[in-house]
């Protein structure tokens, strides 16, 4: 082994421990898997996995997680001389809760170790039934013991017949699902705690219960029949509810085994009155069919359950469950739940069927009491299915063939079916296997080794005399194309190199090919000069070579061409595209001649002057001269503005740097200025114009003024000369003529009448004659009509459009009109005929009414429209007030009054729906009817009314008075007509009589008629037509009165 190989192995060994962990795998069991123990309190725990490092044996042990909760073992060899990279083995473990440790040995050295925490041997149960087995709420109590486990997965009915996914076990928390159908921990978390503590082994639950199902649903679906819900007219999904039990058995029990099925069901059958024989037959069918379908002698533990608050316990259901239990045949007695939580409905859930958390604790305790040690030991548990055995073969081409030897139904996760599959480098695959009864198991994840990768310590292409190191990604089992078996080789010749690696399966994997190239050294380059190599100081030459990948000049530059300005000898080395460097080229010499000193430049005078002046510039002595304006003499005369310099040449014909510069400024003469009038140059007397020019240093106007602008009010011709900042004066500008026109005389203003008047009047003002007019109110006619107060004046314009001075002023005073008066009313504007309303003016001035009256108040007795105006102290009359509308309403005619009975007065003539107003003398009577009973003598009158509203009632005049006199004999009872030809009489009483009874006697004293007791108030009719004509005695008895009268019927 060479030094580089030893160094590689040293570095490789540093990471070996972490890498080998990834190169070994324990695929099964997984964390929290609990295997069903035998009745001898042990289980043969299957251990499967893979390894990709050479090992000579595999050992395993279990370590109890807590003292007293299992039996820790020493390492035991579970596979001796493993082959092919895949292993499966068995380890006998006593009941308990463990960490499983698997170590991989090479000789006596441990090369890898894998630990699977929380692996148990204990009790496994499958739950079946309806909602009090499945659970209906999430907020139930979790298992507190770490040893209580489940698969937190919800298998949906629509997934059937697909298998459940690979399980992930977890501690049974309150909201966890219990695969395949359990809704929450329900009572099973509590039961798990009780069993784990009592049996001192871990517990695993699967829950296949189905909400709302009857025993009929379970029996029918176990036979493959569709089954109809008892609650709604719909069939359960395919295979349900039995399909959930089948999934629990084939997808989960197949992996870990099982003790028994825990059955809690019966509430639905209570609700739908299943008979005792029907329930027993159907439960027996379910038990029998489950054993046929599973191919195993499944044990069932049956709870007695039927209770709900409405129907109470059903003896038929309980009896049927007892019948099935009593028959034996692998069916055992679970708890009797009928007395738990009675009644069921209580806060906080008030559920009449299902248990609350307190009830669930009682239910768990009842199950724990039922699952006695004796019951469990009497049940032969179901063992898990065999783990699949995988063999490996090598088809070549960097591929591996995997074959499952002990199962025929094999589905690979990559989609293929069949016992064998071929996969190439780096691919990973796992198989799901099924036995003829559908029980599922899984192979480990099987990984095909990656082909080796060659790494280089530098470029694979190098220059002649160099080399490169090639290293395999595997530290051992390498064979290079050169024949070497080291992990690394050093190569210095051109060629193709590869390496092959043989893994623990015995299959060979070949790497990619690495191409190595040894490149030749390029020849020394030639250097050429693109310009002369002898030149003046400040100039340069260019040295160049033919194209190459890189350049290295003797002055340190690295481009194909270099610009050289310094004297010296120059050479070059080049590097080609392969990175190889040539020998040095021949040298090239470069010579640099000096420049003359920069000349000095002098001026004969000022270098800033006017356009008609000049200056002479002279250079210091030298062989020849080159001026910036192209001249070549020593001195030059300059009259043009600019910057001037000169350069000289020496005997080497080298040109000096420029001399100092002379800046010549030639100022132009300013142009004759333009004069602008900012206002019109023809204007009226008293106005002016402004003449202005553009900015300059100084101004000289023809009138002697010296500002940029002048104000001109006199007629004449005006001109300007300017001087600029350089002191130069321009020619004289053009002249500007100014004309001044005279103003018209001030106009005279006259008024057509008084200039003080009321607001509804006006006056006309007139100005003296002129061309046009401008009034102070903006009008432009000679005469204006004025109705607004103010001071008025006018100005006129003549033919020159010159505006006169103001005329005399006229002051106009306009007195406002007084406000129209506000009219208030005393009384309603709608009143009865003969009444009136008073209108009141609010004005302090004299009021003029629309009626012609001029008083402050007006009494209105007629309906109509009224208004008013006022006249103030200025004699101004207001506008009309608002209109006041009045209306009268008619009174009805006076009613008539007559006596219609001994004590009755009758009024008539009232309008429809109107009442009467009675008076006796000056007293008003509380009577409104047309007829009144008179109990006092006196003079009576009556009035009626027209009612127009609750506020307007128009009374008639009183009726003619009626003097009423009471009977002279003081009688209080009046009967008439008497005699009565037809036997019908009218009875009046002076006062109201209560409990009045009338009895009729013959003259001989025989009673022939009697009335019931009544009240006599109004006039009543007494009908005695059934009595024979003749005389009779009428006797009246009432409270406080007894009197008699003789009456006659007929002639």
C-alpha cells in the first residue's frame, strides 16, 4: 500500500463510525410495536434489516426500559455469517417493555449498532362493535402509562379493499385515532393503563368498531352481503362494517399477533327490537364467519350491552349475548355494562346512550375486571405472519436482483408485481407481501449500492512531467482498470481509467470512466514591434506575439500586446490552452530620446482689447516653431480672440511640450441699441410713455437721461447710445416720435327729479354732450336711470379717446319699503255662522287692510281672503302681508220639543249621528238622547249641533221652551192607554225602580199574571193580550215601593 492510500484510509476512518450507522438498518420491529405474548409470557420477536458493510455475524439483546418491567438479556447471535446484505431472524423475548439493540460484528469487532426504542411483548386486542366501542368524542382521557399503544390512523370506508398503510405506532393519547376506525382513546386508554399495571406488560389496541351498526349489519357484511342501515334507507359502503375488522386482522394483526376481539354492541338492536334468537344467531354467524375468513381460531370477548335512557336495558339482547357466551366455542364473557352510568344523560354531554369520561373510567374498570389472568391464559393467541425472506443475485450492469422466496403475492413499492425485481445503482425499494388469506407483511427497504465515483486531487489533464491522483468513493473492495486494488492510484500518462467495487451482496458495480491527458510543452514565442523601437520621450512602441492562452512578459504584463514607453530589453513566455508554459523568447531592445524644454511665451501688450486692436506674441529661441494657430515664425501678430501656445523641436526632431498659454480676448463693439416703447407713444395730456432698451453698462439718451428706461410726457423725437462692460460705445439708435393729445372739458350732470325717493321709484341722470361716457356705476349712455342709493358721477371721452375729469356728483337716497305686517289671529279661522275671528297687525305703522279698514285689528265675521299693508313715516308703502283664509260653518235648525208620555219629553230634528243638549231653566242636563224622563217640573229647552271636528261644534238655536208640570196627585206610576183595547199597556215611573215585580189580579183577588223581577227605568210595554177583556188590578212591588192601579182591557 502506497503513502497516499494510507493517508486516505486514515481520513476515512474518522468518519467511519457515523457512516456505518447509515450502512446498517433494522427495518422491523419498529418503535412501539407490541408482539402478542404466548401463554408462557414470551414471544419470538422477528428482526429484519439490511447491511452494506462486511459483517460476520449479527447479535441482538433487549434492555428493559424500566427496572421490573421486563427481563434484560445479553447479546445473542441471531444471524451467523450473513449473506447478501439482507437478514431476518428471531429473538425470544419475555413479556415486557424494551429497547432492542442490534449490533453488527466483524470478527470480534463491533462495526455498527442500531437501537429500536420501545419494543414490547404483551397483550394485543382488536375492538369491534358500535359507537360505545368506537368512541364518539375526541376529548377523552389519554393513557398515562407509556406502555399503552395504538396506530394513530383513520381508515376511511371508501378505501376498502385497499390495505391500510404501513403502521406507525404511538402512545394512545386522548385525541388519537385507534386504527383502523377508533375515534379516540375512549375507555381504551384507561383500560390499557389498568392492564399494563396489572399484567406488567405493554398493551396494543386496534379498533374496528363502526358507529350505529347492528349485529345484523356485522353478520351480513361478514358473509360478503351488502347491508342496509337500521337508521336511514342506505347501504353501508362496500364490505362495511366487517371490512374494518378484516383490515385490522390483515394489515396489523398479521405483523404482531393478537389475544382476542373485544365486542361491545347491542344499543342499536335494542332500538329496533331485535329478538333474542335473532341476536344470538347473528352474533354466532359473525364469530363463525370471522374464523372462516381469517383462517384462524379467533377468540371473542363479548360485553353485555343494550342500555339507553329511553328504552332502558333490553333483556332479549342481554339474554342473547349470554347465550352465545354460555355456548363456549371460544367466546368469553366480557363486562356487563347495563348498570354503568345510569342514567346516561348527565352534564356536560347529556347523551342518553354514550358514556361520559366518568362513565368511561367505570367501563374501563369493568373490562379490566373481566379480562382476568385466567380468561387470558385460556385463550390461545394468534401469532404474527412469517416475515418475508429476501435473497439477492447479481445480473450485472450495476444492478441487483431481489427475490422474495416464501410468499407468492408480492407488490413492490415501485409499482412492479412478482416475486423478483431488478434494480440499478442507488435505487431503493420495499415489497409488501400477502399470504393467500390476505395477511400483509413487509420486507425491509432494499438499497442497491451506488456505483463507485472517482475523485481527482487536481485536473485530469496536465503538462508533460505532471500526474493526477484518482480515488474511489469506496475504501475497500476496489479493482482499478490498471489492476490495482488500492483505494487511490497515481497516473502520469494519457489514458481512460475506471474502478469496480464489489459490495456485500457479491455484486460488482463499475464506476464512470475518467479520461487522463498528459499535454506537451509549447515552443518559445517570437516577439515583433508594431512601431519603431527608437522614439522620443512621451511616445511608445507596441510589442506583440502570436495568439496563446496566456502571456508572461518580462515587465510583468500578461496581454498578447504590450505598449512600451521605457527604454530597455523585453522578452516573453506563453502558456497554451492546456496550461503548459513555453521557454523565454529572444529579447527586443527599446531606445527613448529626450524632448526640448517647453518654450516661454511673451506678449507685446494687453491681451484683452477691442475689435480694432491687436497684440504680438513671441517664443523663446529654438531650432523650429509650431504655433497653435499653425504659424511657424518665432513671433506672431494676433487680432483674433483665442488661446495661443507654441511648441519647439530640437536636433532629434523631438517636439517639446506646449509653452505657457496666452489667452487673447477681443471684445466686439456693441450694436446700435433698439428702443422699445412700453406704452403707446401717442397718448392724452397728463399721461406718458416709457422708452426702454436692453441691458448695458451705460446709457446716453438724446434728452440727456442716462437710465435704461425713461418716462416721457412731452412730445418730441428720442434716440439712445449705449456703452458695454468693455467700455465700447455703440452707434446711435433709431429715433422714436412721441405725440400728446388734449383732454375734453369736465361734463355737467343734471337730474330729472327728486334724488330722495322710495325703493320702488327711480330718477334719470343726464351728462353734457360728448363723444362717449363712463359713469361711476359702469354704464356708458348719456342718460342713466337710477333706482339704487349712491353717489353718481360721469367722465367723457373726446375724439382722441381722451378721458375728461369727473363731473359734478349727484347723491341719490333710496328709502326702503317697510316690512309687510305679520298678521296674528285670535280665534279659529274656521268658525260657526254668527261667530267671528280677530286679525291683529304687528306693524308699528298705520295698517291698511284689504277690506279698506285702517285699524290695527280687524274683526272678521265672513269667510274669505284677507291681507294688509303698512305705510311708514317716509310715506313708503310695504308689500302685502301673507293671505289669511277664513271660513264659516252652518248651524243646524233648532229642534222641536214635545211631551210623549206622563214623564217623557221627546226632541226631534237633529242631523244624522248628532246628539242633543238639554237644559232645565239655566241648568244643563247630562242627557244627550232624543228622549228624557222628567222628574222635576220646570221649563225645558233642547239644542242640537253640527260636529265638524272635535274642536269645531256648531250648536243650533234652542228649541221653543216647554213648561213641564208633574201630575197634581203626586203619582209616581203611570199606565196608559187605560183602558187598552188590545191589552197592550205602556208603563212609566217617576224614578228608577229595582227588583220590580208586576202582578195582575182579577177584581175577585185571583192572580192571573206576574212578571219576573226587573228594573223599571225607561218606559216599558206590558202585554196582557192573553187576558180576557174586563177590569183588573195591577200591583207593582219594588224596592221601597208598593202601589196598585186599576186597569181595563177592552171596552
